[in-house]
């Protein structure tokens, strides 16, 4: 593959070059002429080339790299339905104001993939502007996102994700499918927003806070960190039916949502 220059490590630039894998990814989205597609991190537009075969209503590409954006604007200049935006996705994610039916694809830069996912979960407005996310992560990160209670991968990322999204793992992608070849393999996940949420929080930051404090020591009983959240910890533990001798990885996601709700009720 001919590159414009050396690929930027700082921007997580590993381009997907395996055509069959690209096809498999795009097929998951069931893109049709009524759908708007957004791609986070467009690179040289390899995914957009394939998305175009599905004739979506519009394609919006977000690319932080100035040089690449310029290249993409030229490459797609004859297609009115493609809009390339030279921005950092993290700066605009809360301001995106589009009609519904948007499918987001992203072969995310490794170094900020969890930050991007978290920002898509923590949106102020819910249900969000997207109807599905089809995202690629480093395999080890994907395993943490979809992990269940009582596994060593279970943690903050699993809890935050499961709060607002249904997740599904599709397949792994070996590092050989990329150029330049990264050190690690990847996995493809898809997500759909949970429309109704049993544990509605006014401020999602409370869930981030509660999980951060309770997971500050994975090996220890939650008793001590629970005290940091609630002075009156025994009363709260009883009320929420929580065993303080458990380790953080042994509580269910729902228990964390209950704790965050209670924290919010008392302190916000
Ligand atoms: N989708 C392409 C490129 C993947 S590499 C492909 O599969 O071939 C990741 C891309 O994300 C790079 O083009 C990089 O410049 C871009 N990128 C990195 N950080 C970004 C950010 N914060 N916002 C938007 N794009 C970003």
C-alpha cells in the first residue's frame, strides 16, 4: 500500500488492508439507502470504499490527521454524499446533532479506543444520536469490554459499557490484516443503545466515580473503599444488600448501578 508518508504512531495509524475482512465488517452494519454512516478515523478511506457499495444516504468521516483529511477530501470530491470532517472525535462527540439511523464504524486508534467508547457511552443526551456502533479494538481490550462478573477481565469498562449498551463480539482479526502491522490482534464488537434504562443516573460521572473507587484495589474486600463513598457504610450495604467482604470483581454490574444511584441520591 502506498502511504502519504510514514504512518503516525501517536494517532494509532494501522490501516486495514485485508479486503475480505473489510467486507465482513461492513456487512455487519446492514447498511442501506436509508442509513447514514459515520466513520471514526477514516485513514485512506478503505472502509468507505466498501461502504459505498451499499449506497447509504450519507457518509460522514471524522479524521484528525490534517494530511489524511486533505487526501480524503480530494479522493471523494466527486461524491456529494461524503463529508470529511477534520476533527478529533473526542472534541465533537457531545455536539453531534444528526437525525437518527446512524451507524458508526471505527477501526479505532489503540491508544484512545477506550476513551472514545467511554465518551460514546457518557453522552449527555440519551438515547444517543447513533443506532449502532461497530468498532474494532485490541483483542485484550475487547475482552475487558464484554467481560462478565467473576472473571479476571471484568471491571470498570465492562460495567460502564453494560450500563447503556448491548454488546456483541463478532470475530477476531489478526495483526497480519493491517499495515503497518501492529503488535497485537484485534476483535470486532458491535453495540446497540439500551433505550430504556432501569438505572437512570442524572450524572453518569457518578458511575465512573463509584467504579473507580471500588476498583482501586482488585484483590481487597470492598469494605474499605465502600467507606470512602459512604460514611454510613453498614447501613447502606444492608439497604442495598451488599456483602462488604466481596472483592470488586465479584459484584454484578447491576450492583454497581444501584450503588451509583444511591450515591447520587445522597450527594447530588
Ligand atoms: N479506518 C482506517 C484507519 C484506521 S487507523 C482503516 O481501517 O484503514 C486509525 C485512524 O484514526 C487514523 O487515520 C488516525 O489518523 C485516526 N485518528 C486517530 N485519533 C483520532 C481522533 N481522536 N479523532 C479522529 N480520528 C483519529
